[in-house]
């Protein structure tokens, strides 16, 4: 299966990659999880990315978008390709 990347926004600051993996794993096969952190402080920036099997994308987005994790409603959508910086 080809993995597809999902954007996950509005993450609670203390969420770990393991917690994210466990929450998303309930609705599909998770390939990897990555929480984006600030380079200087190492603190979460409140968003991340989850790779799931192509066949699970619709189910995962439908069930996880609006899912409450740590008191916050997650925003989940398919990730857009990164724009080049100049």
C-alpha cells in the first residue's frame, strides 16, 4: 500500500507521537507520525503529520477530523505539497 500524508492541526501542546499514533491507529494503519516542533525551544508548534495507508485515508479523516484529543478538537485533512521557499 502507498502511504498518504495527513495534516493534523490544533494539537494539544503536550501530545506525544505515541498518543497520536494510538488515536489514529484506531481508524486505519498508521505508517508514521511526526509532530512539528520549534527549532529553538523544542516545544510543539501545535500541528503534525500522520502517514496512513491509501485505502484508510477517507475513514481516518472522517473519524479524526473534529476528534477531541486532550480537550482540543483536531483539524485533519490531506496534506498539501510543500511550497518551495526562496
